[in-house]
C-alpha cells in the first residue's frame, strides 16, 4: 500500500522558507552533534574511513544529529560494499566464462547497480546530493552589482 510522499522534516521546511505556508509543528527533539560510531563498523576499515570523512561534512550541513548513528553507519557499510563490488567487477569484467565454455553476465554487475541505488538513496537522506540540498533550501546569495564587485576586487 502506497503511503504517498515522504514527510519533510520541519527544520527543512523552515530552511526552505515554508513554501507550503502551512503551520510548522516542532520537530521531535534530536540533539545536534556527532553520534558515536557503532561498534559493528569497526571491522570494516573503508566504512570507518567513510564515517570519518562524512561526519564533519554533515555537521557543517547541519543534517547530522546524535540520533543518526545507525543510519550513517548503514550508509558507510553500503559504501564499503559498493567499493568491494566495483573492485570485483574491474578485476573480472562484465562477463564471466562458464564451465561449458560460454559466457554469462557477471553477477557483480546487478549487485553493484543495486548498491549504488541504495547508497544514493541514503545520501539523499543526509542532504549529500545536489538535489537533496536543493530541497533542503538554504540561503541564496544575491548577486552583486558589477561595479560594486570591481571596487571590492581593486580595494577601493
């Protein structure tokens, strides 16, 4: 059963200037900050590396809270699996030889495509894609006058 659109967090509605002009309810409390890294992530060095790369970026975007550790860990695990699958595809190629001398598609191909789709979906949840950042809104810098820009550059 379809449930319709995914709800937009109230904070994101505020950032976008409340385009629907509907009453904004308070969000559920979620303390901003870096969540602790789940222990299960420690066994995959590439996932830990991705975690350490993403936490500062997400804190800067304002989309990470202490409640997001499991979702971020899942994104990092999917990233590590995607990279392993890509290495397999590069090593063996898009097709494989069968025991009878024929060829068949490499099963890593469809797996890679599904992992990339899942990774993109999770990245969108955190505002890590251009379109997801557009939906979050933000402050738009208004263009400066050419004359004003000239004087800024030339110290006048």
